[in-house]
C-alpha cells in the first residue's frame, strides 16, 4: 500500500516537473489547429497560407484539422472543450460573434483569448455582367419600383449577404427575395447564370470575376473607394447613413482557450504577429483582396467588441434577428 | 500552338513530374480503397505539405491522387461490398455479386479498363470543349438542380430489389437522415435533439460506412461455416472483344459522367448512380440480371465516376468555380501558390490548363498499369477466413470514420447505423436507396427552397419557368416520361398507338 502510494507520488511529482519543463520549452510537441470550416474555403485558404510561417517562428509543427459544420459552432465548441495548454488553437472567422443573437450557441469569442486578428475582407455588391444597373442607386430604385421581386443571393442567417442586407435595411428600404446558397461559390455560380439578380460578396470571392467582367460591382461596402476596385463607388455615396456601421467586413483570426498559461499566450502572440507581418503573407493577403489587421491583446478585444456591437445592432434594427443584443450583453455602438 | 503542346507534354517529359504523378496515382488507389479516407482529405493535406513546392509539382501529385482515388473506391466495393467513397456506391451493386461468383479478379480488371476509358473521355472533353460546357453548366438554375435530384430519387425504382415499398421507405429514411443538422436558411437545428455534435448534420460517409461496411460484417456472421468462394485469377485482364462489346455503353455513360461532373455541386456519386440507372434502362440483355453480377452494372458507374473528374475540372479551370469538393481544394491550392483561379486563368496562366489536361491523361495511363497490377493478391482477400475478414472490416470502418472529422461521436453513429443496417438487411431492405436519400435529400431541400424563394413562393410562377426554360423543360419532360413509363398509362398509350393504324 505504502509502496503504491510512493510510486504514485513519485509519478505525480515527475509529471508536475515534466509539465513545468514543458511550459519552458513550448511547443514541445505538435500543436493542433482547428479550422471550423471546410477545406478549400476562404478561412481554410488563409490559414494554410499562414501556417508555414508560424511554424518557422514557433519552431514546431502546427497540424491543421478541418472540423466544419454548424456555422463553425462544432469546431469552436471543440476547442472550448480542450485542455487550456496552448496545444489546441482555433483558426476561425467572424461567425461566433453572432451566435448569441442568432441563438446558435451561448458563447461568443469572449470565451476565448485572441492571439491574432489576421486580416479583414471588404464586401461588394455584385450583379451579373448583363445587369441593367450600374450603380447602387439603380439597384435601390429598381428594388423600390418592384418591392419584393428582386432576387438577392444569400448564404444563410448570420452570413455576409444577410448582414450587409440588414445594414442597408437599417438605413433604407431594400425589400427583396433572399435565395439562400451553401456559400459564396454556389451563389456566384447562380449569379453568373443570371438565376439571381445581385449578391453581396466578399471581395476575396468576387475579385477575379469582377476584374474579368463576368460580374459587375455596383458598390463597395465602405466609406471610400478601395484601390483594388478603382471606379467602384463606396456604398455611402448612395446611402450616407450607413457610414455609422462602417468600416465593416468579415475577418479571420487565431484564438486559444482563455485559461491558457500567459507565457504560452505570449509566445503564440509573438509568433503569429511575426508570421502575419512576413512580406510573403502580406503579398498573399493583398492578392486575395484582404486587408491586413495583425491585432492582438486589448486591440483585438476592442475590435471584436466593436464588430459585434455594430453588426448585431444593425441586424436588430433591420429586424433580421429577434433577440435584442443588449439582452445578451452586447452594448450599443 | 507549339507552346500548348509543350505544356501538354510537360508532365510526360519531366522525370520529376512523371514520378510524382505515378506516386500520386498509386497512393490514390489505396487512399480511395479505404472507406472514410477521401480524396478531398488527402488533397487538402497535400496543399499544406506542398506549400513550398513549385506549383506544377504540387498539381501533378494532386491530379494523380484524384484519378487514383476515384478509381480506388471500386476496389473495396467489389471485394467487400464497402464502397471506398460515395462515388463507388453503384459499383458495389454488381461488383460484389461478381466477387461472390468468384470473379473478383475479372471485375477489378474490367473496372480498371472502364475507369481509364472514362477518365480519358473526360479529359478529352475537358481539352476540347471546356468553355462551352462551363457556360452550359451556368444555365442550370436552382429549379433544375431540384429536378436532377428528383430524377436521382426515381432511381429507387431500379435499386429496390423485390419490394418497391421497402425501397421507397428506405429512400425516405435516408432523406430524413440527410436533413439532420442546421437548416440551411434559418440556421435553426433540425432533428438535432439539442446536441451540438448534430448541428453539422450526419456526414453521409458515416452513414455509408455503417450501412455497407459494419452491416455487411455483421451479416457475414450468418455464413461463418460457409467456405469462401474460390476466386478465379486467370483472365483478369478483359479481352479486346469484351471491351469493344461494352464500349458503346461505356461511351454513353462517360457523357453522363462529364456532364453531371461539370455541374457545380454535383459530383461523381450522382453521376455513377445515374449511369447505373441508364444501363439498367437501356441494356435489354445484360450478361446476367442486374444486381446479380451484370458486367454492364459495373461498366456504367465506373466509367461515369472517372469521367466526372474531367467534368469537375471544367468549371474550375474556365470560371474558377469548383465542380466538386476536390476541385474546391485545388482552387485553394492555386490561390495559396499565388495564382488567380478565375475566368482569366486560361489566358494569364495557360500552362495550368494544358498541364492539367496532359497530367490527367498521364495519370490515367498510370492507373491502367497500377490498377491491373496485384489484382490476384487482392482477389485472394475475399478468400480470407471470416475470422480474419470480419475484424479487418470493422477496424477499417472505425479508422476510416474517425479520420473524416476526428470525431468519436461519428464513430458511434457509424456503429449505430451498422447495427441498424444489419436489421434492415435481415428484413430485406436495400442499402442503396438509403444512401440515395442521404445524398439527394439535402440537395432537394436546398434547391427546392432556392427555387421557391426565387419566384417569391409562387408555385404558378415556378410551373411557368419549368415549362418555358429549355433546360427545365427537358428535365421535366424526362421525369414525367419515366414516371408515366411505370404506370398503366404507358401500356394504354402504347396499345393506342398500335391500334390507331389498324382502325384506319
């Protein structure tokens, strides 16, 4: 009995010593990084491009693991349920910030610690090449002339198109039929085939098609023209009141469990900050039509709070959601 | 022109690329043969793995894996009645009965040759008509996808052996399983019982592995004392006469494969099922009755699913839109390598297009070589004692399921479906219709709601579109004829047609 106890104690002590040593040498084994979206999607592409540079900075392997499903609820809750030791990362996008108001889950990103907010995308209002409209004002006029008959491509509750639609509806009237697709790709296909009339899209998804004239951009969802789309008017030209909600765009970032030891958090933060700043990755982001953010710590938290507040309140104002943001603790912008 | 040819032959002349394509094809066959290990997964791992490589090398390896993997699924379908991938479900219908007759070797040989023919036909279409087919694929509206899914569900009529009622029940059950998870429009849970794990739905490969793999393993417990069929391993390579005999069917189903494969969001699985159905409808005198080891039932799906690969590349290379899950990952790979997949890809980086065409052809040649190698050894797998075979199947099923999303929950679901599938089998239900429902149910759900939303929930407007749009009209008429063909109306019509001349 005594012997057993002794053996147990020794084992426990050595385990404790081992784990202390492990902290000092983080990462001492490969890190699992969960991508809560499918292979080949925007989040997946960004993370697969960034990870090699992170591995160089950390001096360890980062194993990417796609756990898609349920608007990223599944992958995100998986990371929340893992040991807070810094060996499970979440490489995600903006969606969890909307879970409380959509009733998808009880948590949002405040349940995790932001290591880095990598970059942000901008949204554009796109129509097919043969569309009679050439500006946002044309689209708004057409929608008002025939309320409820234009077909807008969507990607489900909480996705980019419905959020942009909510922002427009919050400041003006845009009564349309929302046709829901499984994502940007199928939506763009339907838009090119003229089965829908317009669709708010991320610049990353639409850039090549706009450049080649297969799609036409009516407006950029921002307050000023952007260098990637010269000559395309900012949406605030037609809808000045929307400026309150801008800048807005989907974003990508890296999170760990909140209770992860501070030294691990610091090490990861430093590694990701350097990796995002590498000229190669910056070039990738630019080519992808995204803006670099490279935010961490308090700056990242502020960004997340503002994004959540702006998005949810505009959705609530446009009656796109039933749950009041302040009832789940989201302050007004 | 000379540039085009040099791009085309790039993979053939560079020893490095040649080796990578061969390696990819070889690995692909075995990845494809293990249920659960999918081409999509292998390719997405490769994207990270080949990050620092030259883009051509990465693409060569990926093309090899893709071609090998789509073919590899037929191996386990024929030998064990477990499709290695959803695109091989239809292969099992006649492939496994062939193995039971002792013709596993010949079945693999025939499926290899037909896959290569399908693959080459798909590549040829890609090379010669990609822009035309790409534009054609865009013409399909949500309502047309709904009609295609409906047409697919009508296959229940061909798949349900014995009782149509049981087939319809099985397909309905599959459809309900396919609907589990978040509603695509409102993001509310459906049939999730409040479980987070079910929010993403039940992966159809999980259902497939359970129903085919585990259920088959349990079912074999009934015949423990029956000695395994001796496999004939001579004459495994089909004769020229045999290939020529099936060539017309093969070419017809290759066309089905390319066209269905080129539609974004519809892939080899549906193409193969439609091809099987086509064979069953058009071949009047099959070598054996369908479902009991007809060679035609093997030729059709194997040609179609390989031809669908060429089809899937069409929208990807001409428009930057993925034709299926694998090409979606390849688009990601191109983006990561700094290219801009889109309509300008063929103009700005023409080498990618012709290199892919040349590489697909090359991978198909390697497939012919590797596919026909080692068949004797594989055929012997069926002769393994049950005490070894059954545990082997179960281990493969568990490993394969876990590897899809690294989820133990899915392993439990898979085992649950296995047990359930066993009872379905015992009571004479077919597995094919269930899988059909799981694959097509969500597609019907989505496209129906898209079609209805497009017309502002006005069924009259939808009906008008069905009759006025050429694509929709063809599909509508096709469905109506198939439906009427199975009712007394058709007999009555035929009689009337025959009688009319007499009365005059």
